[in-house]
C-alpha cells in the first residue's frame, strides 16, 4: 500500500488545575481560538473547541504525523503560558495533569459538536466531575477515583 490514509476524530477533555473556575470572559473565546490555532499548526484539524469555566473540550481530527500525547503537551503548555499573559489574576493558571481522549465515529461529529457548543447550558445542572465520570463510564474506561482528580 503506497499511501497512509488516516481519519481519527478525537474528543479531548481536560480541566484547570484543581478545577478552578478561571476560564471566563473576555478570555474564554480567545482561549478556545488560541487552542484551535495550536491544533491547526500541528495539522490536527480543529472541528469544535469549547468548555466551561474549569475545563476544555476539543474535537479535532488527529494528524497522522503526531502522537496524541504530543498534541496535548503542546496545547496545554502553550495555552497555559498564553493565559498567564492575559491578566495578573491568571498568573497562576495551570492545567491539571492528565486528560481524557475518546474516539468519535464520523457519523457522530455533529452530535459531539453540538454537545461542546452547549457546555454552558449543560453545566448549569452538571459538574465537570459528573460529566467526566459519565464519559469514562460510556467508554468503559477503568479508573481509580483516587487519581482521577489530582
């Protein structure tokens, strides 16, 4: 086979350190755009980026040229540094270690996009911890509660 053909849609979720509610206007939309730019520069086509005050969701097509771990390393390190430049109150902005990454069936892209678009409405009734545990359950990911939130 002469070509390497890849189409991996990935839904990535990660939170601020200690789930601090630091992602607010006027920086929220800018942060999502900035993250989208990082993804694009790494040839990981961003489809939808959103979230809430304490976490981010990224739906992208993972490039065949980069490992998922490297994408997250780049996104988290550069966006954290960028946030710290936005306001003195964000000088201690950090992302929590770890992340969740879930494959998405191409037929579900619109559903996941809409889910990410509606994060503010969704989180009026559900915490990030409840949401994240629901993803782990849905995807049958085994985890140890002692280490999920550190």
